[in-house]
């Protein structure tokens, strides 16, 4: 059983005790990390969120009862200790912040006993994710996870400070909203008062922040919870946090300027990384052509090379076939990997198939200048030579080619260069390469919907000179949209918004909405815009992703206190779960049993 604190007050956290305090009496509280019994002395490492502190129990100082009590301590017991700070005489630990001092205990209270935890509370735990997430409250005691969450708290505060200095107002927008089918799937919340009607949880505060601009708030900011019912990946969760903003009377450059300074401030103050401004910008088309991705990792080369012109007359059907279908042939040069074993290349082919490729063509340039290739027999010596020259191939290089529709070729080679960079250890995690991607296409064709969809959302402003072509060539219209990318991750994105009725109406028409459908979904926004709306633009960051990069975590789960797993469930609380039949009846909902496959 635990004792009560009986009026005891903690004087310091563990690592707030320093060598300047030798001789002083302190009261510290925390968890027992480990206990070592040396017979006449008992050593305990005490842990709290600040770190570790060594406590020494000897019978002379703590008394017979106290010494016996110290002998009963186990890991994860919660204790309070009163004692005197002294310099360590032996075994100074340079790895510990408090490694040169210890506390000689004069009083010990056991505040709470603990069972043996299912895994050790230690950094870089090798325990299976499932076990860690089931006992997340224990996992959260681990120093590395605690550091992550403390840094996250710091980042959120730094953002708020900066935004306030820049004249932004923090305004909360609703979490119970109206469902809009554009974009990812909504989470729905049934209404008891309006049977058969549902709220949706917001995928982003988009419409409300635009309304705040129409209401004259000029600059809005919010750290907002957002929800998307979509399949999860390492950097996705069903609920996530956005650092969201909107500005009035601005254009793209104003938004980029304030955000570059925000990033510079947050990265300097939070983790001591200096970012040089202005950040580079790259049009979407260039990013796709060079890196096969609209969120390129520019920490290494291995850029894509379009060799369509070089191979257009060759005898290799895979290449010429792709070109006849309106596609392209592109390659990457994996420097110095010409001797890669066939088995490994076969694995890369399988990897490429996962991204939609039918296969992967390869050519190794041997050290003696001869070629080993999967397609050499279909091409003349001269054609092969021209291809290698176009790829800047040198002895010892491995050239990999994809031939298909552009979208597939970009996808395949974009993913392949990242896979190879990881394998060949070309990535420096202490290098922070920021990049703005601009001039996105306004629309992208959806085979599923058989229509053009908004690449960002239906309120994104087109580039004025392109807008004239929207009827004849909708795919060529660029958007005033911009993404901020860091080391191959999209950290945030935004756009200049449409504030003119005629453009907005036309945009809905291009997206296949009838005026009635547009009004039914977005009527309140369209109405608001009839009463005087300023030009406005905004941007939102994925806060979880930003902190993930700052702490070099592999997944955003490591920077979220209570994350969900792959199937969007919480292993600790067992959400989602069935609910009481009475609750369902109140909501007018019937649940149908579906057979499990």
C-alpha cells in the first residue's frame, strides 16, 4: 500500500538538483528506475520526466526502518525522498546530467507500489509495438518518448509566440461540422436531436478559416485536431494535428515569407538548427521530371533522366510500346552499383511492381566498359552506347529504367530512388533540406470518378493566364498552390483562395457540380462571399510530421501521446467498441450483423 504525502512538497525535479546545491536539503519524488543493494548501502536511481538522480540510503542517515523500507523498493515504485545533496566520491557518471552528485536520504516514503511492468522502461525499447501500445501509459514513461512529447509542447508554444508577434489571432473552429464528400472519407457523428442526420468531424478547418477572412479577422491561426477516415501509413493517423493559418490581403509570396520565418524561428529555438532563407522553390513539373515526386528528397542525387528521344527508334518493344501509348522511358543512375547481384536486382523489380510497374529494365556498365543488360539483345551496340551516354553512365554504374504512362514511371522511379538511398545509406538525418513546390496542376483526372478532381480543394485559385484554357485543356491549368517539403515529406501545403464569384462558379462546373449541388454543399460559404470578401490565402502544417522529423522518429506514432494503430483502433482503450443498445435506440440507429470473412 502507498503512504500519503502528509504535507510533503517536492522542492526540485530530479535533474534540477545540481552540484551548486551541495549541503542543501531537498525533497524529490519520482519512479524507481533501479535499486542496487550493497549490504550496508542501497543505491536507487530515481526517475522523473527531467531525468535520473542517484539516491543513497545508509542506516545512519535514514534510520533502521527507513533502510528496511529502501530494501523493499522495486522498479516503478513511486517514492518521495528527503535528503542532503553531496558530491559523488566514487563512480562519477559523465553520461548523466546529475552524474557528479547524489542524495544522502534522511527520509523515505513509498507513495505507491508497482507490479513488475510487462517491459523495461528504457530508451530505444526493442519491445513489440503491440505490447508497447497496449500499455501506452508505461511506454510514455520511456525517456525518449518523454523527450519527444516535451519537444512537441515546445514547438507548439514557439509557433503560438511567433504567430502572435506577426499579428495572428488564435480562433477555434467547430469540430462538429457538415459533411462534404470532396477529399478523404469523413468520420460521421449521429445527431440525437435530428434523427437520421449526421455531423462530420473536420478534415481541416478550411471553410471556417475562409469565413473568418470574410469576417475581417485578417490573420487567423489555430493548432487544430483534424480527422480523416483513410487507410493508415507511417505518417498518417485517423486524427492528427494541423498548425493552420489564413491571411487576408496577401498573395503567395506573403504567405511564403511569413512561413519561412516561422520555420527558421521554430527550428532554431527548438532544436538549434539554422535554416538559410529564402528557401529554394521548384515548380511541380520540374520536381516530377527530376525526382518522380511532388515531395522530393533532395539530400542525394540519383535524379530521373528522360531517355524517350534516345530509345524511340530502338528494337526493344517495352520501350517503344510505352512511347506509342503516349508514355515515356526514364531511368536513374545508381552510381558504383554495377556489380549488384542479380538476386538483389530481382528484388528491386518486385519493389517496382508494387508501384504499378510491369517490370524494370536494367543495364550494368562493367569496369571494362562492356554492358550486362536485360535488354541488350534487342538493341544495337550503337543504341546501347547512346543510352549509356544519355544516362551519364560510367564503368561500375547500374542504370535502371521504367517505361509506361508518365504517372507510373514517376511513381516507380521516385520510390525506387528513395529505397536505394536508404539501402546505400545516402541519407544524412542531420541535414534539413527544405523546398517549396509551386505551380501544381489545378486539376487531376480521376479514373474512378471519370472526371477532373481538385488536386488540393475546390477553393484553390488558378494561375490567371492559364484560366482561359480551362474549357479546352483543363489539365494544363496551374494552381496558385504551394507545398513545403522537408527531406521527402510534405510538411504542409496551402494555396491562394478564389475570392471571385465567377471563377468559383466555373470551378464547380469544371468539377462536375451542378449549381444546385455546389450550393447544397457549400451554400453558406458562397453566400458569405456575396457580402464582400478580401483576397486571402493560407497554409497548414502537419504538426505531428514536423516534430517527427525534428526527433528523427520513424513514425508519427512516436510523437503522439495516444496514437491509433494500422486499423485505426486504440490497443490501450479498445476504441472503437460496441455501444449500449439504449444509446443506439436514442439515435435511431440499427446495427446490422455482417459475417466475418
